[in-house]
């Protein structure tokens, strides 16, 4: 994507003359100077004017004296300008000035909404509202809009990153965790493996798969609720049967629900009792009758037993009469004695006859008792078939309270069946999914080819450099997972750890120059054709206050790095007929590129001898 920065303009709080820095296209635009003069803040200012949420502009000396920051820039041959009020506490201001003509005013005023300005930039970056993340993470929500700012990761090499052994992208310049995830999701889009159509199809597939997953989870939940519902229905049924509101027999869940609904529908009318109560009452009545007969027989048996014992005693007391009668001739016979003995003998005879009949009577009583107990056991068995606990419904309110509870429970559970009835037809979703999966492009082979092409371009920069020392003949290896560049011996597949910050600084340059040549070669529209590099000389200075590099070999390496940038501009211009802009923030003086006549270098400003980003007159 064609992009260049024309100028930076800074307005000061004390109304002193604004600071203006102008840049050229197809040049390595250098701002050089001593430490603490504000060079590094140039990168943060550009990022802030491209509408970052937070700001990394140094507060001391710079932000504390500035009221507005502005840039004049071109995208796709269109001229724009954005000015933004200074941040407070590291949080970006929502006050923004925007112009579609590229003219920065004498003094900006808030004239636009920051969201609307972002939409304009998104259109220029080729991003529309439907351009969304195909999958999410801890910090990025799936389906969230892809931001043009994610692609700015390819446009900066800050002083914290340029010689880092493990990190090759400026995540800390932005929202680190979010941008780490973002790079994973846009990388294949940026290098041309995916196109917009493929990303949109993937996002739609992901959306449908999530919808299917939700439906499946809901179905599982409904299945579980169905089991709970069945158990609850049976519990309510048993309780209703114990109240004699429903006949006492087994019902399946469907019939039980029907019975309970009929019971609820009877609320407010007289409740029709089942015949169970009458049957139970009849059985209990029979049982009570049998118990009365049994008690009477048992009482009679006890009394008869006592009667027999009394007879036996009487019989024993009358036994002498038989002896007297047999020996009557030895007594003095009188009329009275004869009558008396005759009476006693008759009584003895009657008692004897009564005692002789006792066995038959006792046997009959025991038989009747046994039969009564058998009948009572049968009634108990019949009663056990009904609910064991009967509730006293002498108060009508209890009936209505229970039926109200039944109604509430049925309403709660039956709402879940409504959820199931309203559920989406998964067959249609699966058909849509299959149709989309047929449309999605297989990118595996394309991915392999483009990554190979990218490594080839990077390898060319590596081979043309004379600054890798003992690693000169090694092969580069781009690790897609970690987004880092590594090296290996040509005959070995394993990447190696290399020493010195100088080597890692060059690896960063090889990677980013290779990426941008790849973007231009593949005509990628998402990544701007510019690069900001902050202090590639960092590995060579003994301290930030040093004016010169003391070791000749290190000086030569830095000059080789400058030549690499110079040749890159020439390569893009001559071989691709494209524009490219580099902004170089550097500690080294202009002698380092003028000695080698690097014609693509352009000195923008030299911050030395009292000159700085914030001039003395701008301090309050």
C-alpha cells in the first residue's frame, strides 16, 4: 500500500513557533542527534497521530510542553492530515483535527470524531466492516473487527526491539498481549496466503460452528433437564396419590403429566375424588369389623376357659357324693337326706356332661380365630397396594396449596420444552457449513510456496551483507510460530543461537526489508510502504553519550547497515517501480553515510549543539 509521511508538526503550549520536520519519499530520512534530544519520540508521535489508544510520548521535556501533534501524509496518492491534542496520563485524547486535503492548519481545533477518522483510514487500508477476526483468543474476541493498526507492526523497529535476541516485532509499542495475538491472526493475510474472501469465509465458518456448539450444549442441557423433569413428575404423582387426588397405580411420564395437568385445571372447582378413598375406607371398615369379632371370640375364649376351670373345681368337690351314694345303706335313711343326695348326684352328672363337651367347643373357637386373622392379613395386603401415607384434607386450603405447587412446577419445567421446540434446525446450519467449506480455498500449498519465497528474499539480503562474520554462509530460517528469524548451517536443519547484538540487529533488518519486498512483490494492500527504524547503531556505542564508534570493525558494520537500507530503496524503485520511505532515528553523525556516498540518504534534522525536537523557546 502506497504510504508516505510528508511532515510532522508540533504546536507548543506557550504559543512559540511550531516545530516542523519534513520528509522525502524514496529516501532514508535521517534524524540524528545526541541522547535525550527527542529522536525516539518521533516514532511515538507518528503512532499517536495514527490514532493509538494510549501514548508512549515522553512526558518530561516533550509532552509537558506540547499542546497538539500533527502529521501530513499520503495514502494511495491521497493527501490527508491528522492533528491530535496532547495525551493526558498516557491516554490518548479524543480531540482530533482531520483534513482530506493534507493541509495542517496554523493552529488545529477539534473538528471530527476519532471513530469516523479511523473508518476513513480503514477504507484506505482495504478494511471494511465485514473484515473480522476468524478466531479469537484471550485478548481478541472472535468476530471482532480487524484494525488497520495491527498491520503497523510491520512498520516499526524501535530501539527496544532492533537488537533483541527473542523479539522481532514492536509489541510493546502497542498493547502487547493483544498485538501478539493479532499478528498470529493477520500474518498469513499480510504475506498473501489468505485473501479477504477466504478470511470472511473462515469467519463465517467459525461463527456457524460456534452456533452449532451452542445448540449442542443446549440440547445436552435439555436432555439433562428432561431426566430431572421425569423424576419430578413421578414425585408429584406419588404425592398427589398420597393425597388421594389421583388413582393409585403406575403411570408413565406422559400419562402422569396429563393427570397432573388435569388436576391443575380443576383448581377453583370442586375436586373430584377418585374411588380410592372409598375402597380404602371399605377395607378399613371390614378390618375393624373383623377386629371386633376377633376381640369378642378371644374374650369369650377366656371366659369359657374360666368357666371350665370352675366346673372342674365343682366336679372335684362333688366326687364324695358318688361314694356316699354307693354306701348309702351305711347311713340312716331319711327323706330329706335322700332328696339332698339325689340333687347332688344330678349336679355331678350335669357337670360331668359339660366337661365332656369342652374339647369340641375349644376347637371351634380356635378355628374361627384363625380364619378371622387370615381375613385381616388379606385386608392388610390389599391396603399396602395403596399409598402408605394419607394426608388429612379436612381443611380445603391444603388441597389448593398442593395443587398450586404442582402448577408452579409444571410451568417451570414445561418452559424448557418450549426452548427445545424453538431451537434452530441444525441440518440447515450443517448444510451451510458444508457449502462454505467447499468454497474455502486450500492454502497449505500456497503457504508453503510463499513462506519459501519470503525466506529466499531474506536470504538474498543475508548473503549480500558482509557483517555476519563466522555465520556468513549460514541459511536463514523464519520461525512462523514465534515470528522470529533464525540461522542454521546449510547441512543442518536445527537453528542455532548466535552471539552479539550486532548479529541480531542485522537479522531484524534482513527480516523487515525482506518482508516489505515480499509485500510489494505480492501487491499486498494492507501494509504501508514505509519503515521507521530507531538506532541500529545501538550495539556499537559504548554509551549513549559517545560521539563516535571507537572500533573500526563496528564502524564498518554500521556503515554496512546503512548501505543495506540505501540499496533497499534503490531495489524497490528500479526493480519494482514502487515508492518506499524509511525514517531513520540515529545517534551516528552524517559522516557515516556521506563517506560512502549513500545517495538515498536524506538528513532531515540534526539534534546537536542545543538543537532538539523541543527547542529552548518552547519550554514553559
